[in-house]
C-alpha cells in the first residue's frame, strides 16, 4: 500500500476545455495581482520610512497583471470560437 495517493481533481476540472483552464489560470493571476497591488499600497503608506520590506510588490503586480490579462484573452477567445 503506497504512502501517498495522487490528488483527485474535481470533475469540472477533469473535463474542462483548454479555454476554461486558461481562464481559471488567468483569474488566479489577476487575483495575485490584486494582492500584490494591496501589498504595494500598504508599503507606500507605511509609518516607518525605513521599514521598506523585501518583496518588489509593484513589479509582481505588473507582471501578474500582464500574464493574467493574456491568459484571460486566450481563454475568452477560445470560448468565443467554440
């Protein structure tokens, strides 16, 4: 008996089209972009000017926004083509 078991995917993901998978990945990237934008906003409005932080929130927000919009465009065009 194996120690690990493969994860069971939900049925809607197993039978989803490529366009749907691209759209789900794009939505996840846009959500990450929103979180990074909030991190940048929090860093910009900090009280202690010397507590800068480590992560480049602005760059993460911009890159994930670009990738998310690209993936969503591919997913939507796939849905429209059928």
